[in-house]
């Protein structure tokens, strides 16, 4: 059993930023990580995207689901250890590249991107054929439900479960800046220490900086534009 179960949707920039931090902590603490699935498209399937989300979120979340189908096939055929490298390859293409205004919404879930990521991860490009394999949605839904059972439903991605099955689980933390090596361990200890306190439920603010990612045009040493996500991605717009 892994030290950390990390539930991700490859389309989510905040999950990606948190995963980069977790990979630093993993190396420092010699943790094992099981990279698991949670689909924003599936957990929000009961919502009307036109009123609850900004434009194009439906196609973006669907692109994330398409990539999770590919990841599901990769895990089935090549084992759980295949998912960490594949998630890294997805993130490099989706979130570590500069914005391109010529891209069509949903470009993240295209066969070319999936095939390139698979090859980089040492997997057969033919697994990209599973992008439209909706038969895999039941497995992805079950794993998404598993993640939400650990935290409750009013959360997003990622969900982190430390020392499963009985250890603490939490949404996030949502971070916009990548900690350096020294900060990474300190932040981890603080987050786990808080989550372990009996009766702790939530520490939150809806103001977020845009993450320090090329896809947002934010350089590593810059502070991204501050946005209020209460009226942003997951709340009914006022």
C-alpha cells in the first residue's frame, strides 16, 4: 500500500501544482504515491455548466475525462506504476506550455496530445484509442466517489489521502506557487499536522492567485493575478 493516494484530474491546474509539490515531498521523505483518478466532469455531472461555470469548462472537463479513460487503460494493461509518468507527461503538455489563442477548446483531450504523452511515458501510443471508451467511466466514477467519501462532496481536485486506509485525507492544499525544497517539507508537515487534529474540518479563502504555470503566462518568480473563485469555477455566478 502506498504512503499517499493522490486523486487527480489531468485538466486541473491546481491539482497539477500540488502534484509537483507532492513529488518533491515524495523524494525527500521516500514516500510511495499511488496516482488515482477523480473526474471533474463526472463529479459535476449534476450541474448546469452554463450557469455554474465560466465558458468552455464543459469541454475542458470532458477533455480531462477523456485522458482519464486513457490512463485507466494504461493502468489496466501496464500496472499502477505507469500512471505517475503518464500524469507528468499530460501535465507537461497541458500546463507547462504557453497559452495559444489558436487552440480549439478541448484541445487537451485530442488523440495527438494523448499519443505524444503516452510515448513519453514509455507506453504504447495506441492507448490513445481509449479517449472515447466510455465503458471506462464506471471505474473512473467509482474512484471519484472513493475520493469524495474521504472528504465530503463540496471539494474539487486534488484529494490527498496520507497513510491510507486509516490516515488523514484532505482536498488540496490549493497552492499557486511551487515551494522550494526547504519549504516543501515544512508545508507538508503543517498541512498533515492540521489535518490530523481531531475535529478539524476546513481552513479556506476563495481568493486565489493564478498559478505559476506557463499555461497562465505567469513566470516562476511572479505573483499571478488574484481571482475570487467564489464566483469563478465552482460557484453559481452572481
